[in-house]
């Protein structure tokens, strides 16, 4: 059955995860998600992204855009599923990436045409959860990643690991702040399912990409906090704004490091 989120929930998604229903004034740099599947439109859009980020190549543009896209699609949808026990409609047809700039930083939002959500039927949450996950991953991200990979000649492994880091952060860090025992139990169950049990077809792939990149964080050298080193590089260090610095979990950064 379809319902809508209450105002408090909508405000939370807007404030923390940039979910909106408002049109951006930067229309030339905005795009509906389904347009990304069109080769020419996708290519032109990556050129726009490259200009905004001062990217040296289309591969770098595609990787950096995919991080923003993954955050906007995956994070609010999974948060809504696990915390609110609702299914947010992030289908290609319902999603728009609207361009917003804050203090010279590109911070796009996700604009949803419909804010209707679905509820799990009593005793059938596992079936409903699969439907929600399939919409997020197989019916949206997998198709967009395929389009980006073909247009920018970039490995889908990079795009999927860009996705995975947000899923891990959301469940291991962001949603750890929840205190309700029922919600915490649901969060734990959903995360275990995502990284250990979810079948590949839910992701539109031959293997579960969240399971592929999941491993225990490790302590390196004198660092106090363990880190989960990526298997792929997101190419961030090639942006001028990075000053050739690496991400915190970049494999290049730890190439010659010893485990603690």
C-alpha cells in the first residue's frame, strides 16, 4: 500500500540527505536520472560535470559524479527503509539530479516527483525489502553505472565501490546514532542482509557488489583508528582541488604501509 512520509521525516531527509521537491535554478547542470541512459545526453552531462569539477578526464568526472549520485539515491532510500520501515521511490523515472552550488562546492540534490512510499505487509517484510533493494540497485544504479562505464570507459568496479562506501558509512556510522531498540535491530538485520546474504539479481549484477568490497577495517602503522582500505581508487587525487592528496581509505595511500 502506498502512503507518504510525515513532515518530520521529510524534513529530516531534506536536511541530512538533500532530498527535495523544489526545482533548482541551475537547470543547465541538472538532469533526470533516466536521461543518463541516453549515450549522447550522458556524454554531454559528464562534460558539464568535468567543467564544474575542473576534471582532467571523463573517467575522473564519471567517478566523482557517481559518488554524488550514489549518495543521493542509496543513502536516503536505505535510511527510509531501515529506520522508517518505508520504501522511498527512487526509480529512474521518479528521480532528478538537480544542481546546487554552496560556497563554490557542487552539492546536487535529488528531486523526487512523487513522495509516495510503500509499507511492508505483515509477516512479509523480507519480500518487500527485496523489492525496495531491487528498485534502488538493479533498476537504477546498475543501469546508470553501465551507462557511465560505457560513456567514460571506466570500470564498474570503481563505481560500485563508490556506492559501497556510502552503504557501509550509513549503517556503521550514521545509523548507529539510533537508540530505539526495534529500529536498531532492523538496521542490524538489514545491513547483514545487504553485505552477506542479498542475491546478485537485486543489484543487477553477477555478484553482490556490497559483499565484494566488505571486509573488516585494519589498523595501519601508528594510526589510532582502523580503516577499511578500498580495493579500487576513485581517482579523486587527479582533481586540482585535491592538491594531489588521497582519500582517507585510498589504496594508493596505504600501498607501502604495514599493518598494526
